[in-house]
C-alpha cells in the first residue's frame, strides 16, 4: 500500500508556504499509510565548507542542549559559544563547519542513542511512528519553508513499524527517496552495495534503493543516468520519488502497477499516489495532470528553467 507525495516549487514566492501546501498532501494519504510517516524538506541551505545534520531521538525529553554544549567543548569553543543548531520536537538540526565523517564520529560519542536522519547542505528528514496528522503536528510542518519536499505514509509489509523503518531513506548527502512497492532482489543488492562502502541501518528494502542511487552517483552518474540504470538493476514493483539538493524525480517500474499522478503549473510540480492529495493546490484546475509512464524518468531541477521529463 503506502502513499507518497512530493512538491517542487518553481515560483520562489511560494517558498514560505511550502509546509502549508504540503501538509494536506501528506494527510490525504493517511488511509494508504496509517502506521508511520515522514518527509524530507529542502531549504535553509548552509554555505560551502559547512554541513547540516538532522538527528532524532526516541525520547521526547532528550537533552539536545547538552549535546550542543559538548560539541562546543569538543571543538575547543568557549562556554556559551555553542554550534548553530535548533530543536524541533524529537529532532535537532545542527549546522557545523566540519566534515561528515568528523560530525558522525562526534555524534556517535556524544549522542550514541540518537539517529542521524540526514546529512547535506539543504536536506532535513523528519519522521516517526503514528498517523500522518500526528507527524504533521509534531514537527509543525505547516510552518516550514523551503524549495521542495517529498513525503511518505507507510503501511508496513516487510519490516517492523519503527521510526528507523519509516520513510524517507537517505544514504548520501542531500539524497533521499520514498517508495511504494517492494523489491525482490534487495538482499542480493544490499550485499553488493555493502562491498562498495554503502552503509545501511535497517532491513527495509526501500533503503537498498536509496543506497543503490548513492552508489551510482558516486561512480559519476547523473541522477538521470542512475535512475535509468536502476530500471535495469532494481527488480520488483515500485514507484519512487527521489529528492536531491537541486530538485526531485519520479520513476515507476516497467509494469507500473503502483499508482502515481503528476501535476504541473508555472508555479510548481506536484506528485502523489492519488489525485485527491493535490486538489487543494493553487491553480490545480488549470494544471497539466497526467499519469507517469512506466519505465520513464521524470526529473525537475533548479538548474533547469522549467521542469522536463527525460
């Protein structure tokens, strides 16, 4: 089952409303995924030489300020000179002038029970167990701003219901995906990717798809090339929506048994498992609306003047 949604803004004037526009999209997919939900939002980008990490902890009372103070002390900063960070419910976002490896090592020592949800310059991943509306409320999604966002509502079929097992999955900087379907060759592919240095934290087959794309991008593929190769190497049924620092993409397997609909206007591109998730969007009555073709890559990026299908 599961429901997936995405919203990519072409019009910067809508960026302050990204969360407001997206929250009803995620809530509309509650019947398709009642046990957990999550989203990856892009925006609030850090500059060159800095990195942004989103962490979550199962304990709502976890003391993130103590972690920030320990980070400051570890870096040799004076008291009161904590790193740039903020808390959002059970999550915290840290913006650091360090490398990913050094950041991971620090958090492994200072907050070993916390999970790193995402790493990059733009991405923030927030997710958890519960009805989608509960996740929307927990992280105050309607108040969030950004350039684009993808989300998922889950009905677990092959792994435990947990924060870690919910979507989106991220295995590389500013890259994540949400998935409706199942992969039949994920165990074999996981072993192959682990030999290439890809790290997995769950048994979820969707995380393997994310790891595959990370690996392909590391070999020098563009996202479009990686997705075309994914059509050859990912075996099973899938509709995927992928988020990157620059945009997002949608792809369905060659059989295309998992539903998807796309809508595009001069202001945005929206994707959902069902059209009812799009009905509130501004100008939807005049939008170009279509069902994405099987085995075709649809990709929109900020480097392009307008969205285009590959």
